C-alpha cells in the first residue's frame, strides 16, 4: 500500500519604501486617492526592494501593522508617521 504525504508551505516577502508627497492632505481618503493615482512615485522602488528581499516563512498576515487580508495573495498599505494609514 502507498500513502501520499503532502505539505503546503507559505512564504512571503515584506518591504517598505518612503514616498515624498507634495503637500499635507486634509483626510486619509484624500491621501489614499493621491497615492493610488500616482503609483509611479513608488512602484519601481517597491519592485526593486521586493526582488531583493528574503523569503520569510508564513503568510505575513498579522505579522506587520495593518496587514490583515487573510485571503489576499498581496496586500498594499500606506502609513504616516503618526500611525494613521490604510490599504491601497
């Protein structure tokens, strides 16, 4: 008799980059919209950083502030110095 033994292991990469924005926004939703419309400000830096990052065991969900989308393959967030932020 043969028995199959299976394992599924999950790995992730996590990086952060900083982006200069041109002015102070009056609301988090205004900043979020600006970042979504201007991804050219950070997308290349994120791509370069993620390609150089080491794989880490696990999904990364709940290991990093605000990362909480259990079913998502990828999760994007922004965060201010004061701790405010949200998903992109």
